[in-house]
């Protein structure tokens, strides 16, 4: 979704510089134009050729190189860049930026840009915790720089502490978030539920379902990248929630209901992608149920319909996982729950619905328009759903 955007990736002299190659690779794979600017000490750790081979673009290392004509080019690059990311950013580079020095290509470029700047510090724990580094970072933050990390862990010095470069995934998430500022969902607050609730039977057993959480997580990530402020309310899943969104972990339908009620207040939209149990055991046994009687019955009672209950001035989107008469059943749910639109899928296909990475959905709106989408990745389905949400948020009646 960020195809054609332009990023300057600044790499400075830290042992973690090799991780910047992966950052460059992931950004390039996403269709983003990546111009790498390396400090002299960074080239001691990784070669410019590694970056050049990945980005298919010249790598800039020397301000005075006669061949690159960079004294003009760095201004052009700085002007064109949508974001500048410095990963890893050493204590030395951070200090130079805080002072506004321009004694190498990277600091020159940063000084002449009006693009947002992201710093991913990496250094030894002592350097990081030193008051001067903390003050420099604070000064840069107060000027609008975004700082991601550092993480806690084992450092190259053998010490353990704060100073590791943040995870590549986390740095990429922050880049996407910054690129998404001004997107079509900026200023909107979205609540998205995901995963399958678990209804406890006794201390070791529960009633669950096959929901993987992938669709809801893909929606949260895509909405974040379009500028929305996202709260993800998630039942247990085996996948990691996207960074840059508020995450609320719940287990049961009743917990999810409370979290949705709390967070939906004042939100612009609620998307319920969670597979919420429709029934739960009336009582949870205090002790593990013994394997004694020949037959065992568990009394189930209905859970509240969260989506149906939520009222107010917000857009409501539901999902309908159906095994038969998909459009009819989904349309009935849309009406019963008072939804703006519903995303229905036929869960009988092996390539669609629970657990898999792809989905084939039908989106039905309030006035009965039926949009049958082809088989797509869940990340692509998420974009289609958000396209329709953006139409509704802008006041469109049909999506
Ligand atoms: O009725 P059904 O469970 O099929 O409805 C599916 C939709 O309703 C989903 O969007 C689901 O998240 C939501 N739901 C709910 N509360 C329940 C059950 C389902 O909000 N108790």
C-alpha cells in the first residue's frame, strides 16, 4: 500500500547494522524506493554493496565523492523522502542530530529535510543510559522525531540491558504508521475484535472455536497503516498482534463484551471480526471434572450479542461465518444487529474462512447491495473492508 513512497534509510556504525539490510529488503519488497545513506563507521560493519544489491539503487557513503555529486543530490533526496529512518542510530549520531551538526552526509540530509524522522537507537547500555544520551533523545523527541526502541537483552559487549536495536518488525511497523499519517482513516478511532473466545468448563478445559485471529489482526494492521487509531480487543490467538495498536487481551465472551463497551464509547467504528461463543457453560467447575460417569452434560446458556447491544453514533461492521445459505443468513444478522455492513464467508471451502491466510467474502450493505469478492489474502480483504468503511465514515449510504 506504500508503493512509490520514498524512504531514506540511514545506517550508522553499530554491530546491529546488519539488521538494516533486512529492513531495506522488506521495504523494497513493499514497493518502496529505499535510498541508503551510510556513515563511514557503518561501512566497517556492512558493505554498501549489501544494500545496493537489495535496493537496486546506489548507496551513499561519502559527502565528497566526486562521482556522486551528492552535495546537490542529498538536498534532492531529503526533499523527496517521505520518511527518514536511522536504524541503527548510534549515540554519536543521535548527539550530532541533537546539536544540528552537518559534518557528514547523513546529518546533512537530516538537517535539510522536512520529512518525519524515525530513530532506532542501538548502543551499549551505559551509553544509552548516560544522561547526555537521554537528554539528546528527549530533545529530538520534543522536535517531533519518533524513537523506536531500544530493546532489552544481550548486548555485543556481553552485558545485558537496554540497548539492542528494536525488532525489525517493530521498526517496520513504526515506518508504516508514520507513512500512514494523513491516510484516509486519520483521526478516526476504530475498535476491532479478533480471535475466538474461550468459555471455561473447569480449570483445564474450555469451549472454543477454530478462529485464528488472522482476519481481525490484518484489519488492525491495515487500519493503523491508513492513519487510524486502533484498539484491538483480542481473544487468545497463536499470532502476535501488530505493533502500534492498543491491544486488550480477553478470554471469554463476557470479558470481550465489557472491553467492547468500554472502548466503543466515543469510537468512530466497531468491526467485530471475533468469533464470539454464542453459548457458554452456565457454571464453571471449581475443580477439574473427573472421568467418572458414563455420560456428562454441561448446561449452556446464551452469551449476550455484543454487536447487537452496542448502540450509538458509530459505524458497526459484523462478520458472518456461514456453512449454508450465506447471503440469506448474513442479511438476517445484518438486520438483527443493526449493522452498516456485514462480511460473510462460506466456511465450507478449504481456502476460505478459519485459520487459512486467504478468504473469499461477500460484503452486504444496509440497502442490500451484495459485493462478491474473489479469493484474496486476508490482508487484501482487510483493505477492501476498510475501503467500504471509509465510504460509510464519509457519509456514503451504500458501500
Ligand atoms: O450470530 P453470529 O455469531 O453468527 O454473528 C456473528 C457476528 O456477531 C460477528 O461479527 C461476531 O463478532 C458478532 N457476535 C457478537 N456477540 C456474540 C456473538 C457474535 O458480537 N455473542
